[in-house]
C-alpha cells in the first residue's frame, strides 16, 4: 500500500507543478498584454500632446501677429492719418462747463 500512496502523492505533486506552471505562464501573458496596452495608451497620449503643443505654438504666432497689427493700427502716425481722412480739426481752445455745487438735473419717469 505504501507503493500506491507514494504513486498518488507523486501524481498530485506533478499535477500541482503543472498547475503552478500554467498559472505562471497565464500570469505572464496577462502582464504582457497589460504592458502592451499601457504602452499603446502612452504613445497615443504623447501623440495627442504633441498635436496640442503644435496648435498652441501656431496660436501663439498668430497672437503675436495680431498684437503687432494692433500696435500699428494704434500708432500715432496711423491715428493722425485717420483723423485727416475724417476731416477732423485740431482743438485750439477748450471751454469747460462750470457746475454749481448742489444743483443736479433729475429725470422724471412717467
């Protein structure tokens, strides 16, 4: 009887070794799939980030061009030529209205 027990015991250990080997192989396959999925996701995010940086760079260049255009439009020479085109004249003397303290005009609502 000892012979049979020893044989059953060795068959159990062989089955255990096989199960352990299969579970390790299965675990390694799962880890490999997880690693590949994470790497793929990282590459996709990196590509997306590069696209956003390029778009940001283009918009910064466009913003710089608009600021230069705005400064040219608001320059003194530009304003003087616009005033001449609109037939505006230079003010020579200013007349200010004097306000009496405590006197205010009120509007009446119907």
